[in-house]
């Protein structure tokens, strides 16, 4: 698809990060919601992500000397869903809580000596003229030191499509909004403890814009998305 054609397909709508994630999480729910406002209701992954987001926010709001494993677990427990029926079974509910708690503590405490976040669960938008659209993202954790920018995301399920989407969105956003690319982009997954680390370079920007052009067209047109590979 050439850029001119893609721009006409996209129009001037906003491209929202959570909609792109929803598209990959459940294309059927996304299409039904787009067509008639139907909602599938929160999945167990979304319920867990809600608790995780609050635990991360609570953690970074604490003084550095109080950022402990116990504080993380207490916060996560307070927000953890009681909707056991959203899970496959009670055993699944218990196992997910145990595993997510374990890996969230590992990921957060591993970075205990990092820069203080300058952006914590803040939503920002930037204009992308090539797409004739605004890109809107919620940054969970962004750290900006004297010469470095590190952007982090914590997700429940290790979904390569969501990881890839976040990396492309972050490259395009940072280039336009901050005038520089992040030194690192990190995605931490909480069901298997994996960490994806990307070190973007200027040559990545066109590919990220192409990705967003393609995805915006697919999301507007209701076409089944292909599986992307590096």
C-alpha cells in the first residue's frame, strides 16, 4: 500500500493505543463494538491488567525506601478481581494471581535503582501528518534522565502482536512528541516473566509509520489483519 492511498483510507480519526490492543486481543469484540456498540465485557486478562496497573502506580508513588515486595503484593491484592467466573476455573484464578504477583515483584524490584518516572500512567497525543491522524497513548512508566529516555510497559499476556504494536507506536510517538527516540523500550510480560527490549534507531521510524498506516486502515475497514513478523 502506498502512502497516499493509505492516507485516504485513514482519514483524520484518532489512533488510540487501547483500541489497537483490543483489536489484537479480540478482533471479534472490536468489530462488534465498532459496528453497534456491543461489548464483550472485560476478560480475565483485562481484569488482571487493571490490578497490575494500579499496583505499578502505587509502587512508584511510594518513597524509594518503601518500595518493597510486600508493598507491591499488598497493592495488587487490594485491586485483584473477585470475578472468579471470568477465569477458566478456581485453580486458574489462583495460579494466575500467584504467577503475576511473582513476576511483577521481580520486574519492579529489578529496576529499583532506575531514574524516577517523569511520566506515570499519563495519556498524551501527538499529530502524525503522514497519517492525517493523532496518535494517543497512555504511558505506564517513562523515565527521562539527563541524557536518556526509557519507556516501559507491563502486560499480562505475552502476545507478540501487542508487543509489536507498542514498539511501533512508541517509536512514532517519541520521534514527534519528544524529538528523540528512546534509549530503550521495554515490555515486561507477567505470565511468563519475559522481557522484550528494543533499542530503536532513526531507520525504524518509516517502518513504524508504515505499520500504523496499515493497522489504521485494517481497523477502519474490518479486514482481518495479517500476522506480522520481524
